[in-house]
C-alpha cells in the first residue's frame, strides 16, 4: 500500500486548478521546485493529488541542479593564459556566468569576421511560382562553422578558450560565427542537448558555452538571461562564459538565454560549445 500524505488544502486546490488549466504535471513539479519545495516531496505531493501515472516520465535527477566547482580560479580578477591576460568584469554563481574582457585583440576580431564573411552564404529560398532558387529577402541572418584546428587563427583561439575554461581543446565543438542584422535575434533557448538525446560517443552533454563578441553593437543585441534578470552588452573582444552541466549529467535550467534584436548596427559573435568529454580522438 502506498504512503498516504496529507496535502494542505490550498496546495491541493492549486495543483488541481493548474492541472485543469492544461499545465503539464512536469511543469507543475518544476514550478514547485523553483519555489523552494524539495523535489521528492513535491513529486509525492503531486502524485497524491493527481495520480502517480501522470508523472511517469519525470527524471527527478534533473529537477534540482547541483552546482559544482567549475575549476576556474578568479581570485586575481583576471585569468592568465599562455599569451594573454583576460580581465574578469562580472561573475555570477547560479547560474555560473563570467563576463570577460580582452579575450581577443581587435585584430583577431576583425580577422575572424573577415574569414567568416567569405563563407557566409546569403540565405536562399525556392521561388514557389517558378521553382527557381533565389535570394531570400528579409532573411539576412547568416552563420558559418570552422572545423576543429582548421587554421592558425582558429587553433590559437581554441587553445586560449581551453586555457580560460580549464577544459581540453578536444571537448570543444567547431567554432560557430553568427551575424545578426537590425531586427534579428536568437530567441530564448538552452544550449544543452535534451537529456534523453545525448550522444556519449561524442563527448556527451554540452556543459558550457563560450561566446565571443567580435564587434561593438550600436544598439540592442544584448545576450540576456531572463531567469536571473541579467543582460550582457556586447563589447568587441569581450566574451561571456556560462556553465550548465555537472558531473551527474544534470543541466542548469537557469542558463536559459537569448540574443535580443539588434536595433542599430550589426552584431557578430563566435560561439564555442564545450562538451563534457572529448569529441575528437
Ligand atoms: O548571440 C548571442 O548573444 C547568443 C548566441 C547563442 O545563444 C548561441 O550561439 O548559442
Ligand atoms: Fe545559446
């Protein structure tokens, strides 16, 4: 026989009301955990009110993120790499975020933009009337990838990122460069993979993102973390590093983020997603 638990009347009403509004039991559970309920007791409470079968898919392990030491020493207000001193402008613990300046020189930013420009292909669409491929109007967002160790500049940056983040270069995915024009954005998202879609043969889950700002943006284009009300203003040569995966394969949902629309000028960024283990041999 299952344990009977006494659920306060108000809480019971709230759970039933929320469930009847179409909110999924998992979201109700997440909401209770976010409000401070312990995951297991929130689970038993909801199970007692609407039935345990509704919570079958829930992975309790993913409900509360355990913060671990990321292994980056920040006591000197800077991080020393073999070719550069990087300044720490901001530190946040939960989620773990560092805003760093002087990560790239102005020349390195320009070089990376230049190299990317050559490979950005204008977005195309198929003309619905004639079937011909034509340039898309209004869709100007573009991106490109550099493969691991692709050229001298990329290798130098990969080494620097690895030293700053204290992760092996082999854990980093190929650098992605994105260009946003006025009005373009990157809507709210997580960078980690859905926890049931992790490929352990390729380094496993993503655990961190190293985002480099390659130019100064005239207006807009901030990287925002709405769960903690943080907005990072792009600055040429600066970078934001956020960490969201631990040794228990949990992911930090506080790392939700977006790039808000550019309102004036353009925005260039380079992203390196870092996995838990080695992607390449
Ligand atoms: O451009 C930004 O500020 C955010 C980019 C981003 O979230 C990503 O590349 O995953
Ligand atoms: Fe992202």
